[in-house]
């Protein structure tokens, strides 16, 4: 009886998948903190000395080449549970410069799909920036601006941190703006991330005032969890669709963290800093299953076994490139995240 039920269940999902392919298009939108994707050359004015051949990480061509390969493999794998072509767009953080991004998209896994990137050099003193990778067959790039993080205290006039990379284009023939973030670290204190939340909300509100039909996605390594004030109060990212008002956003990761899953592990506990949140016009707030325009479908942490430590003290945690001074030939201290958007075929 159990075997028959199992077969019937498989058949049901197979029919559902075929039906979805026939009636709808689905698009993947991802985010991944690449954990220090540095090249091996010094950038003038940047504190990148640890990632030079004579630096503390002894960062040479072999390690850089392996890092590029590993990142490309993981990025190309994002979204493939539903979509053989992977994600239409992927926001990334902790990338040193355009040189590293050029080397990244030349890796076979990404080159096969023709990925391109958007990057604007930022003021971070360590030299890490945000960028957006996109598949030009699925996403049409229009324009980009790096909105600066503005210190809100007079004493912080010399505080330079990553801005908010705002990229606008067309996805599924609809205007979409994506704000890629890497908010101030936990060491800076919650005030600075709350400032970031306020400022990103202002950017989102401005985009939607200019064009109410524009859909907006905010993504990034927020260095905060969904329930922290920067996300829940300042950005006003709500935990359930029924709580989302016209000036709010929807944060699908809140419930996932509550279930005990996350994207980075610290002292045996999970956090979920890597979030992708959506404007109200990307939601089916009436539960009518009206997918005539681009609509949120579901979200996923891309916790592939190869991205995790398989043994030792940190078994089950993300497999880093380097840990405790030892090169692990790993991936990142964060896991990737993906949201899926659906639209009825015309």
C-alpha cells in the first residue's frame, strides 16, 4: 500500500511539473555571498594585502583559480532544482573588482549560459563590492547606480562602507529593479544596519513612486536575521503575505529561520543573513493564483551537500575556502538563496 501511494505521489508531481512547463514560465532570482573573491593583484588604495601571494592567505594563482571554479560551479547550480538554465539573475557580494568578475563569468559553467555582470566600484576600504550576474536571454539590463550608504551620525563622517547597487531591467517583459546589498558587519553595531534598512527602504519607495508598476527586489547579506529591526522595522519586511501592506515588503525567510534552517552557522547556531525580499506587486495577496503578471512562487536555501563540511568539528556547516589558516578548497561561509517567480505564458 505504501509503495503504491509513493508511486501515485511521484506521478502527481510529474503531472504537475509538466502542467507548469506548459502553462507558465518560472524564473530564478538568487543571492550568494562569495566570501572574499579576490584576485592576486593589489588594488591601489584598498586593504587587500591578505590576498596577495605574500599575504596571510598566501593567495596565489592556484588558489584563485580553484576559488573561481568552485564559485562558478555553485552559481551555475543555483535554481536548477526547477530550472535547467539556472537563475535569471544572481546578486553577489564580497567580490573585489571587475577583473575578478570577468574571470568568474569566463569559467565554463557560467560561460555556457552567457552570463554577464553589472558592477560599480564602491568605497569599501577592504575592497569588497556587490555585483549582479544576469543571463541576457532572460533579463534585459537597462541601467545601474550605486546608491551610497550615508552616515547618519556626524561622528561617522569618515565611515565608508558598501553602497546599494540598484540595477533596473526587464524580466518576463516587466520592469524590475534589484537592490543588491551588503550591510555593515555585526561588529559595527545594530544602529548602522538599521540605518541601511531605512536608506534601502527610501530607495525602494523612490523607485516605486516614479513607476508604480515597477517590481522591486531587495537582496543581500544583511548581517542581520529577518526578525531584527533593520529588516522587520526599518525595511518593513513582513513574515507573511497577509501582513504586507502597500508600503511594506515580504520576507519569506522568516519562517525558514524559525524552522531551524539558515545560511551561515556560528557556534553551532544558524543565522539567515542572506535574504531576498519582495515588493507587494510581486505577491498574490488575494490567493487567487492569478499569475498573469510576475508573481512570487517559493524560496529555497541552496544547501547542497558539496557546500557543507562533511566531517569534523564543523560538520554540516558551510565549507569555507579557508578556516583557521588552513586552505580547504571550499566555497563560502554562507549558503546561496533563491526565490522563484512565476508568470502565465501568453
